[in-house]
């Protein structure tokens, strides 16, 4: 079975994406969690993940909302699925 690889981006003005990142990996799943400071930083991190073939999917925290998810999807040229957390 191929390892599923995804990133979860969380956004807060005090995050530093060069420092605020964690990896959880098992044979079946590789999860990268990255704290980004803003939408621009998120786009850069997402593109790097996709360009380096590190992920099969990108998940975003709810702070991005649908508009931010669309910006990132366009920025990475829809090369992997992008979704975001919605609170009910």
C-alpha cells in the first residue's frame, strides 16, 4: 500500500513556517503540520510541498475559509486537492 502523504497548514500571525513544523509518520501515513503567518506564506509552503512531491493532499485550518483555499488551489495549479476545516 502506498503511503498517504498530507500537510495540514495552520495560520496565525505569530507562526514562523521555518520553525513551526512537525512530522508524524507511519508506514501508512505521513502528516506534516506547518504553522504559517499569513496567506502568502501558506502559498509559498504549499507550492514547495507540491513541487518537492511531498504531499498527496493539503488540508487548511478554518482561518483560511473558502477564499484562502481557492487562492492556494490556484497558486499550486490544482496539482493536489486542497480542503479546509469547517466548524458547524
